[in-house]
C-alpha cells in the first residue's frame, strides 16, 4: 500500500518513542542478511471455517519481517495447496507441522477450535517446544483455562510464553467475570503474568503489557478501528515475527503492540477507518511505518 501521508511532527514523535522504548524496531538489516537470519515461524490454528485467522496472522508475520513462515491448519489437510494471493505462506496440517525441526518460533490458537484434536495438538506443542519462544492466543487460551495440566506445561517452559488475551479470555483464565477484569485491568494483567509465568498482553483500549519482575506498561497507540474481526490475529503474527527477528522479548511484545496500534492510527489519518477498517489492512500499514521510521 502506497500513498500514506503523515506529518513530519508525528514522524518525529513516533521515532522518538521507538528510540526510547523499543530501538530494535529501528534496526537496519545487514547487507549480508538472508532469510535464515530472521527466523522460521510456525503458526498453528485455522480449524474448519476459520482458515482466515492464521492466514491473517501469517501475512502479518511476513510483512513484519520474519524470514520464513509455515501455517499448520487444524484440518485434515491445508484448504489449498497454496494461497494464490500469498504464495510465500507455506501450508501444512498442524500434525505434520509439529514434526518439523526447523521451526524457531511458534504461534498457536488463531481460529484453532477447542475439540479433542486441538487439545492434543496444543498439549503436544507445549511439551515439544519447551525451549522455543511461543505465543498463545484465542482458542489456545480458552483451552488453557479449562485444562490445568496445560498451565503446568506452560509454567515449566524454559522460555516464558507470551499470551495475548482480550478481557473475556482473561476472565476465563482468572476464573472471574469480564466486568471484574475491566474494573481493574492492571491487577488482572499482573495476576495473569504471575499465574502462568509468562509475558501478557491484555488487549483493549490502552492495552497492558505485564511480565514477571518487570514494570507494567500501558500502550498509547491505536483507535476504535482495531475493534474488528481478525485484528488480534494480526497482532499475534506481528509479535511472533518480531521475536523471530531477534528482538528482545520486552521490545518485541511492547513494540509489536505499539506498531499494531500506530498502523491503525496511520490508516485513520489517511481516511481508512476507523469505521470499516479491515484487519488485513493493518499489516501493510505497519510495514510501511516501520520502514519509514528506519529510513528517517
């Protein structure tokens, strides 16, 4: 997507914010870079009727800069041999993808479903990838709230996971009501990080980022245009991609949340939304914005 307009003052404001809080977003690529330099991401989800969720996440991961991307569908086989509009996405079934040894970073849950098959996939992945960065979203979080043994696997990991619940998913994880979560979002985010020993993004207006033994962060970017189907899938893809590119976990998560919101702000500034903003538009705007800030 080309033709974005943004004022010099706003560019300076965004650049200063990145320099102070997540300078890894601004790192230029070395001339000798190759696709292996930026990680191989595996995204698991997309049950029957929900294939778009991991396609959105995968597209966002690619446009955020990861080196290679596999999608593992929770169906008997991938719905297509390849996606004509996005042939860069490599397609597989979830079961086959779990057998690969080249995946450096995992994202699981987007449009996944919660049946016995999906539970077995999530359980196997949490036990298999104990030393690999992993992000859990959507149905992976819903299953986590129902099955205590999954929480045990999560807490035993060598690399703390990232979880990205919206308020209702957070309420299920904390065994309380959505109203209670929203009444004290900061306490809920901190409690989640301690209970599951992970880095948490509690999504919503001014999303919160919490992690054990770290200060709570409040994100300031974004607008109501993000209240659209698939926006969370895009965020998950962006965060796991930044992790795969080697950003430190604190920068990758907080920077991904900020970039996701700032991309929506850029779209609205250019009369794309907030009403009718589509989640598939966010990744292109984020790509444009990150490259713009690197080039300043």
